C-alpha cells in the first residue's frame, strides 16, 4: 500500500476516534495475499497493548464475524476479556464495542471498529457517524486503487513500448517467441504463456512451444479451436479475462490447474492470425491494465509475425528461380563461395533460344526452360546442384567427382538436352547446347571465378565447328581469354 494512501486512512481513523470519543478506533483491511484474513492497517488508541499489524481470520471473533456476515455489530455492555477481540495483548476492560463493514461495491474489503471503557456510549448518532466514516474509507481506498492503477498503467505502457521495440527487431520466429517468453513477465506477471499462430499452408492454428534461450527453432502442436480457452480467443476474435478459469484446459496437453486466464488475439486486416494467452495459478490475479496491455502487445506481435512471414517468403523466393524452381545463382554464389574437394562447374547454354521465343512466344520459351531444368536435375541427381544462371543459361555444380566422372556427366547433360526434342502445343522443338566446364581446385576455388571461366569455355564451344563441349584451359583455348560480363 502506498504511503500516501496509508496516511489518508490513518487520518480518517484518527478522526473517527476523536469524533466518537473512542478508546480505540481500528481499521482492518482484507489481505491481498490471503483473502481469508484481515490485517490491522491503521488505529487511534489510548492503549499500550494494541498488537500492530495483527491478522484476524475472517469469521473469527467480532471483527471476523462482521467481515464474514457483511453486517455491523454493536455491544452496549461488553463483558468479555478484551483479548477476545484479538488485537489487544491484555485485557483493557472494554465496556462498549461497535464495528461496521467496509464495502467495495458488493464485496467486503474491511472492518472499522470503535470501543470504549464506558457502557452505553455508542448511540444511534454515533453508529451513524461510524457508518459514514466506513463509507469515506471505502471511497479513499477506491480512489487510491485507481491512482495505483493509473500509476501501474503508466509503468505498464512504458514497459510495453520497450517490449514492442524488442519484438520488432527480431530476425526470426524463434527469436520473437523467446523474446516474448523472456520479457513479458516484466509487463504482466504470469506463470505460463501460450502462443498460437496461423499456418498459412494448411489454414489451421499451431501452438508454438519454444524454450527460453533456445536458438534453433521451435516445435508446433495443432490447436483445435474448440474446448480450449486459447481457441476461444481465436474463435471470438477478442480479448478475454477469466478471473476463475475452472477446469477448462487452456491448450492441448495441459495438465496443470490454473486460476486466472487472459488472452488476446493477433489480428491482421480483421483476420485472426494467432493469439497470446497468459495464466496464473491463483484466481482473480490479473489486473485490469493487463488485458489492455496484452491486447496492444498482441497487435504488435501480429505485425511482427506478418513481417517475418513476408521476409521468410522473400528469403525462400531468393533461394529459388521462380520459373524453373532451381537454385538461384545468387544463392549458389553465397552458399558456395569457396569450394572444397574436387569437382566441376559447368555452364549450359541453349542454342537458338531467341528463335524459339520468336516462333512460339514467351510461353514456348518458358516451357523449354522448365523442361530443361527438369532434365538437368534428373541427370545430376544428388551429386550436384542445378541453378538457372540467367536467360537460357544454367550452371551445374558437381561436387566430389573426378575428371573422368565429370566428363561422363557433361556428355549425359548434352545428350539429355540435344538427344530428345521438347514439345509445346503440338510442336517438336529440337535444341542444341554449348557447354563449358571448369574443374576445381585445378582452375581455382572461388565459385564466381569458376563460373566466369565456365562461361568463357561455353562461348568457345558455341562458336566451335567441331565440338559443343569445351573444358577451360584446353591447349587451343588461351588462358587470357576475354570473359563476357555477366549482366
């Protein structure tokens, strides 16, 4: 409880004691940690035997009776040992006692009591004053709680801004998920977190299970939208706060019993793309600001997930040639910059490709390129990589292969392209090739240099009248051959 609120309550209790001429005026409030206990929070007394911060179980003694039954009590001729009131350490010979419950709405949050060493002193007028002071205390507590909530909201939104900044800089899904798991407790205290995201490939939702500090991916579990609290959030497309969750499970495979649940959907263009759920073991434990904070965070997560999905899609697209689905030559250059072992880099040019486009249109040319890629992949198999260079040219990387075996592959490549016609809309298309090859490490280890040398060899084969295959470095081909610039 903030000091300012304590001071306000102490002033009201002091005023209560003075106005009613009480021997002791005492304020007991429900314990926030133990909802079955009342704690002495403020008092004004002439006694030296008051027990500070004493706790009284609800239902025990006169103070506990008032709280349990939500009714005031008034003893005009109190003839018991004062210690039975449970906040005196010795008998003070109290003769009169009165206590009034303090309400927050329809819920008792405390008890205000007065006592006296004289009999019959608490008249109806005094009891009315006691009731008015209990109402005043309720108002102060409510306003104080609201001030605390406003302060909490200010702190929460500052923390929220920091967390949003962190998740928007995440480079992958695992980093984003782990960032939430590691940092969300500073914004909203919780015992467990659940994150579900839409799987665009199958149009279903997956529960993401990531372990904090894990950096190499996460597992996904199907989340049925019925029977589970997190599924309800997705179905309804709005935030939920369940103060007492009961026996309903939050997510599949859940065995723990939870008390409170809050969940918020991740939305994109009025479509639910996922949800975040938090649980606490104790019921009625989340604050009002928590649902608001989680809703804002879920919106930020939706944008972050969407951006990552777009980046992931673009990254995948960059790995493949969109027409032939072969490895893009940019990715080939990046992933195999320095080659190890023994192998070959082969450039395959389709001769007369411009004529095919002119005669059959772009559709015919694209059909030939796609079929060429399929044929090359069949020949190369798992022993290498086929990549579309640009236009009508393909690059083949053969790894861990001898010169003789590489030559067999090269002849097989030439045969699979030139030996069988392509077909398109009833047309048979006969294609020839110009193939250039380099070997590593003999001709170098840098793949970009080897590709340029293979291109030079292919150009030599293209203009040759005797061979459609050329190895870089053959005697008739000078080492100073000029290389064409790759556009």
